[in-house]
C-alpha cells in the first residue's frame, strides 16, 4: 500500500475542525470526571445512582406501571412534600426523638461499657444479658413498652434508647479491655486515682470503639424510631410514610423513605467531619468516602 508525500494512507483524510472539537471536548470532560481518584469515585457513585433510577423507571413502566412509584413522579412531588409543614413537623419529631435517645444511650452505655471492661465481676454479671438483649429484635418489646409508657412519645423514646444502648455498651466494653497494659502499669506505679484510670486512660483509649459503636447505635436508633411510629401511631416520618402508603400516595411515601436515607447520610457525613476535625488519628478500617 502506498502513501502520499506526507506519509498518510490514501483512505485517511485530514481531521476536520468538528472532529477536533469533539476530541477536545471529550478529553475535557474525561479530565473532569476521571482526572483524579476522588473525581473517579464521585463519577462512579453518580453513574451508579443514575443507572439504578433508569432500571427502576424502565422496570416499573414494563411490569407494574399502575402499582409502583416511578422515579420521575417521585421527583415531581419531592419539592412540594419537603415544603409541606406537616412533613417538616414529622421530620422534626423523629429527629428530635432520635437525638435525645442517642444522648441518653451514649452516656449510660459509655459508663456501663467502661465498668464491664474494667471490672471482671461487673462483666460476668452483665455480659450474658447484654449480649442476649443486643441480639433480640427490638420490635418484640414494643407491645410491652406501650403498656408501660402508653401510646405516647415515651414509648418511642424507650425503644430508641433500648436499640442504641447495647451497641455502645458492647463496643466501649471491648475498647476498655484493649487498653495497653503498659498504660495501666504506669498508673499503678504512680498510684493514679481510679477516676483518672477510668476516664483519662480507659475512656480515651476506647474512643475508636466508642465512635464505631455510636455509628451503629445511630442507625439502630433511627430504625427504632420509625418502627415505634408505625406501631404507636405517633407523628413522625414513619407515620407519614405509613399513612401515605395506606392512601395509595406511593410517591409521597417514597419521599418519606428518601428523607430517612438522607438523614442517615447526613449523620454519616457529620461523623466523618467530626472525626477528621477532632480525632485526626482515627481511621476506620476499610472506610471509603
């Protein structure tokens, strides 16, 4: 095969201006989307989300057009639901109950966990019951809690505390057990008071475990709040979802579910910021942002 004077094959032709613009534009967007590892992660996450929504939309249109909410319809009602004062009040009720319950569970669970990790007698007395209650489904207690606390916010609060408490206890207990022995030897040598050993040594050494336990407790607390609202018929996001689903307002119900997902993501982002800001030494194994 012969070539011309400048070495091009006869079938080749000079690249036109339009083709050059397309190539440059493609390179520009490729650099934006994949130029760095951080950009690549974001691109993959966004592309995965759009793929899920696309499959959802097509699948519903083909197989259950009249019975399942579609992403497009959900997006249409999303702003109006968020602007609805009734939904805002429901969201506030749920989040306020979760934060209050988490605060109680955090304080009580930390104290009990440190005591179990530092005192063998205390650990032997409570370990069996703590592990058993942690694995028990929280919904099994709701009928009893409604009898004890009534069909009120107190039953929801008790459910949240119960769900979050044991996650914190177990993690703090394991953290208290993992305190380096040399730290305790120094305390014994200098006759450090028990308060110093418990809170200045044991508590700070257990912080990675406490943070991990608090993350687990937050998720369980949100689930507990929604289940309690289903069962006790309390004003909250859970009841908002249930009432709209019963009225066949599937789009509005899904917006409530999406709001719960956003609450969880917001909490996770907040915890990531707190750990980077105040505990820069803390790294969760296998963490991905």
